[in-house]
C-alpha cells in the first residue's frame, strides 16, 4: 500500500483542551512534525486530534467548563465538544469514527497507547491486536449455529430412521395387495355357490338373518375387546411413565438453601463489581489527567511558571510544583513516581474486577443449574399428577368395557344356541356358506384398511425426502458459516502475527540495533476457565533473540529489551494492527509522540518507514530530533500551539 497521492488538507481547531486555549493547525497528506520542548502543548494537540478522530477524549482545561476540537477534512467537518457538569466531563458531537478502540490502539500512538504499554509491561499482545474484533460475539454466534446444526442433524437422523421403514412397508403393501386379490377370488367363488344353491327363499333369508345377527354381535364383541386392549396398553405405558417420573424425582433434590445463599453472594459480588468499576474509572481518569499534565509540563499548576532554577530547567523532573490535591510542594519526579503507583493500582483493580466477574459467571451458572432443577421438579410433579388422573380414568373405563363385553358375550351365546336349536338351518349347508361369505367380507375390509394405512405411511415417508433435501442444504450452509466464523478469528490472528513479524524484522534491520538479532510473536494455545468449563484460547508470546560478540545466537527475555527497543517493538505492534484491520480506510491520521528514548537517526528512519502506510502522520519531536528529519516534511513550530 503506497501513501495516498490525494492532496487534501486537514485542519484542526482546538479550544480549551489540555494546555491549549485556542489554536488552529493545517496538515497536508504525508508527515507533519510538531517540533518543540516539553510543555509546549504538542501532546495536548495530538490528544485532541485523537479525540475528534473517535478515540478517548482529551483533558478539559481545569479553568474551563467546555472545550472543543474540530477536524475539517475532505469538505466535511467533525467536532467533539467536552462539557463539564457536576464534576464530570461529558463528550458531545460527531467524531470522524465511532471505533474508539481502533483509534486508541492503532492510530493514536502516544505514550499511553495500549500496544506500547503491553510491550512495556510484558503483557499478552493478542488482547491488543484483536480488540477491534468482537470475538465474544463471534464465539456466541458459533455456539448458536452449532445448536442449530445439532437440531438439523437430529431431524435428519429422525427422518433417516423413519425412512428406514420404507422397504418393509413396500413389501407389506405388495403382500396386502396379493392377499386382497386372493380374497376377491374366493368371494366370487362363494357367491356363485350361494347363487346356485337350491333353497327356498324363506330358508335362505332365515339363514342370512341368523348369520348377519351373529356376525354383528361378534363384531361388537371384538370391538369391545379391542377397546379393552387399547386401554390396557395405555395403562401399561402410563405405569411405566409414572415409574420413570418417580425415579427421576427421587434423584432430584431440592436445594433452596443453596439457591438463597448464591443469590446473596451474587448481590454482594455485583456490588463489589460496581465498586471496582467506579474505582477503575476514577483512578483511570486521575492517571490520564495527571499524565497529560506531566506531558505538557503542568502549565496550569501553581509553581509551574518558568524560574531561574537552572537545574529545574535542564531537568524538568526536578521542577517543583504545588500539588493540586494537598497543596504541598513536590517535584514532578515525585508525581511521576506516584503516577506509576496509581497505574499499578489500576492494573490490580482491573485484575480483581476480572476475578470477581469470573466468580459471578460461575455463580450465575450454578444458580441457573439449581433453578433448572427446581423447574424440572415442578414439571415432573405436574406430569405425575396428570398421569395418576389418567390412570384412574382409564382403569374406570376398563371396568365399564368389561361389563359391556360380558353382556355381548351372553348375546353371542344366545344367538349361537338359537342357530343350533334351529333344525332346518343346522341340517342345511347354506348356513356354512353364508358364514364363510361373512368372514371373507370382514377379512377383506380389514385388509383394505391396513392397506390404506400402509399407503398413507409410504406417502408420508416419500414426502420426507423433500424435507431431507432442504435440511441437507441448510446443514451445508450452517457448516460453511461455522467454518467461516472459526477461521475468521484464526485468520486475523495469523495475519496480525505475520504482519508484526514482517514489519519488526524490516525495522530492526533498518535501525541496526546491535546484538538484537530477531523479535517475533508466536501464537500458542492455553487453557483458561470460562464459567464451569475449561476452554482453549490463543495467546501471543513475544520472543527476543540476541547475538553475542562472537556471533553466537541465544534467546533472551522480553524484559531485557532497552527502552528504545521496547518503544520500537510497541510501535510495530500498533502498525501491525493498523494494517491487518485496515485502519487506514477508516481513520486518516496516525499520531506519534514520546519517542525521546530513540535516537534522532533511528527516529528519522522509523518515521520514513511508517509514513509509507499512513495518509497523514503527525509526529511530536524535540527540536534536535526534528532537525534530523527529511526537509520535505511539514514542520509546525511549538509557538503555533501556545496557549
């Protein structure tokens, strides 16, 4: 990616921010150098620009109730206004972008830049480089899709199990059709025999009526017996279900006392979490405010005015100012020491807050488990009551059906006795033929009903083929989305590491640090606790390789890096994120400050390297460092930023 050839200018107007009363600066594409000593408002200007770009806001002047910064670029105007109300400063207006994390991490490379701080403190760099990516949302989406895919696959398995019945049903359909054909043939034969039988009409009618009445009564008896069998099958199933419900209920134990204890613990920890939030917010504000004052030379504090103290002028940290909290006189060095203590305290509070949040997550999971047990108990008890009621109803119905069956059996016996007592019918074989005709008609009706059921089942299973095709397509789509989501994080992590390793190798070669052979990031997997589960999470480990005077190579620890080396590595981490996340497409400016630990020659080489990637690069340098830079760069003198 080459520097944009676009000759647009960017104008920044600042009012009542940091140490600035008012100022307006115009930047051209490329490099702009803010040259000046400490306490000349260079950091105030860069912080204000970071705010209007969308990053963390600058500090409002202590004697002002409102301030603002306006960026005019490409015919559009972006303004952030900062208003003091009830001791708090509220930001208003429209920044260039809402991507605060992106600006803070990869565009505003000031002293407090998270990438530079992470290298300085030896922290895991993954958290910084992956900040613009909402990995939690991606992982939540992965879990949702995995759930949807399980449901789809369960349904596919269910369809396959159902369709496994097709061969059996098709075989049964063929058998039924064959049996029906045989019965039709026999029916035709019996009817022909009856038609040819030599019997008077009264005898035939009597035989037919006797057989019809007996068959109807037997049919009623079979129907009652079928109802009894159905009720008994249902009762057996209900008794099995009741046994399972009682067994499951016996395994579940009510834990109301533990649930109440967890609710109390959650309330206590939530209060603690809020306290940590307040403490971190307040301490961070103090650290930021104090850091900005120190960077600008404490221009608004009593005792900060220029003095004849040569030592204080040569060593700004020896300057004495009036502490704005207790009123005593202290050196800026003492304030810096105290600031470091506050930064450590903020880090400790954040760690304690993280531990509290982990504990809250565990307790919420346990509470949800207990609540689900209680809900399950209630559902089981409700179902058990329903089963008992259904059992009572069906057992009562069986008693009624048994009484009906007994009555029908008596009718059958009476009809059979009547036929036996009728000599004329007993001696005639016409009766047997009518009886056979009745049996065949009944059997034919039964086979037709079964065939209809089988054909309906086959049609239903055939229709499942379309649903299966749709589910297969849906499963493929879900699998593709899962793969995309899973590889998205991996791809970004690998791209971040490759970008860092590539650029840090180029820069180290360019800057020529003695005995520093190589610095690179390695991606590793580590287990961490998430709720009640151990999950794998990648970490970025920074490695350092040095060479001895005789050329031997050995791996060293990160904490052996010099301040200059750490600054360079931190800037390369930020640059890697800038490129991987395409920040240059959404944030037009990159801001650089606090490069004093790097010598002038290396600063010039480093700025030239970074300028290849940033449309607008604004750098704050000391005068002697600025003089070593390319004369083609724009230079803005410190007096242009005077309060």
